[in-house]
């Protein structure tokens, strides 16, 4: 109980600082906190290091300097997440925060009647990506894995809703997600880790791991368009890189069609993970053992 209360107090202190301090200063503080996690959690640090060697195909010696960059990026991402109310005050004016690459794909994806699955991954600042679309007037729902601490979960819910997004918890995901898509709305889903489902074995960066089938299954079942998008920092600025929307459809073996959709999703995520490896915020060992 005391640990939960302390966790809430720390998050609310961080929230207050995120809204009060200029970005350079809160980034500095966030990175010093990241230094502590880097130093005092060696097993987690080793996992990140192993992941980077697989993703980049480089030697352990070459990837060692990048390990700390992963920690720094994630710490800054948390500071940015807590800063979302600053972002949302500029409703409709998101270019100062996020520049959209291939914006024409937005109109193409949202012009249909079956909804849009906004597919992303644990990369860059996926929270700002969803908030950006919501602030631009697209009806958005985010599928999330809620925090175990209910008070912290409440803070995160408040942050996400501040941009106008609706939230769907993983446990109630399928039915609510289908209803949202049938209303023609957007559904933001992280497609690189399975939560609440068995998933499917695939080759990712040359090694076997498990990816979720949910996004491909939902697209097949509802006729929704999949719009891949990744909000990544490049030269000190965030860009929302949009890929051409696509559908998952066809006649015959449903399992085969959905699986082919998963392979397409895997290849898209792999493309960006390889290009921005230190912005991939995965701190667990996800690959099958040899």
C-alpha cells in the first residue's frame, strides 16, 4: 500500500514538474533518473543491450554506447507524456510539436466507412502521435494496457483524454474496438507486442518472436483500413511518418489471409526499428531462445 502511495506521489510530482519546467530542464532531470535505472538494474540493462545487437546486427562493443540512449529516449518520452496538456492547449495547431510526413494518407485512410486502425509500435513518442490525430479532428480511440496502480492509471487516463481521445482497456478490447470501427472512428493500436492474446510466431530482425494478430484480425473482420504511423524524433524534432494505408481482405482461408497481414505489419515495424533502434522502447527479452 505504501509503495503504491509513494508511486502516485512521485508521478504527480513529475507531472507538476513536466507542466512547470522548460523542456531542456525536464529532459535533463529525466535523463538523470534514467542514469539511476541504467546503473542499478543490470539485468534489464543487459536485456536492452542484447536486443540492440539483434536489431542492428552489430557487435556488442559497437552497440554498448546505444544502450544508454535507449534509456534516455524512454525517460524523455515519459516527460513528454506528462506534458501532453501543454500539447493539447494548441488544439488544431500541432505542427510546432509534430510534423506529419505523407499527410495525404490521413484523408485516404479516414475517408472510408469501416474505420481506421492506426497501427504503431513502442517507438518514439506513440502517445503524441495519437494525440496529434485527435487534435486534428480525427475521432480516436487508444487501446491500452492499464497501469497496475489504479491511481497512476487514473493520471494516465486523464492525460490521454485531454487530447480528446477515448480509451479502451486491453481486457475489453475486441468488442469496444469493433464498435469504434463500425462508427468509422480511428483505433490506435501498438502492434509489436501481444497483450491479452497468444500471438503468432514470426521472424523479426532475423530471429523468432511473437507478434499480435489482433490488428490484422480486426482489419479482416471489420473491413477497416490499416494506417501505419510512427512518431519518431529526427534531428531534435518529432515527425509522424505515415505509410500508405492498406486493407486485409480476400477469399478463402481466413487464417492464411490474416497471417499474411501480420507478416506485412512485422515488415513495416522492422523497417522503422532498424532505422531508429534507440527509440524502440522494449526492455524485455522478446526473442525465442536458440
